[in-house]
C-alpha cells in the first residue's frame, strides 16, 4: 500500500510521462532517478498497462454501422 506521499510522487511522474510517446516515455523513465522501489514498481506497472491499452480512448466511438453521429442514444451498438 502506497502512502499519500508515494501516491503524489507516482501521480506526478505519470502526468509527466504520459505527455510523451511510448518509446520516449520509457527513455525518459529510465533517465529519472527514483529511489523508492514501491514508487518505481507502481509507475512501471502503470506504463506497461498503458502500452497494453494503446490508443483506444484517443478516437471517438462510432455506432456499429460506422456512420459518425453526434446523436447517440442509449442502446446504440458501438464498434471497438
């Protein structure tokens, strides 16, 4: 369990690192000196998870038929 101070450090690091692309993110991470092993583990775990998620949240959802729309109603099937 992380302390509040560790959580704040993790959040600050993640905020900085997520502004970078995948390869630059890891390069910057390796250049940082983080002495707390719990903070290092948490940030690395988050970065690995972010890689697995990819950019699926970067694109707006589209209805199942592929037509763009601003009028989505409850129950509309979306493409992944």
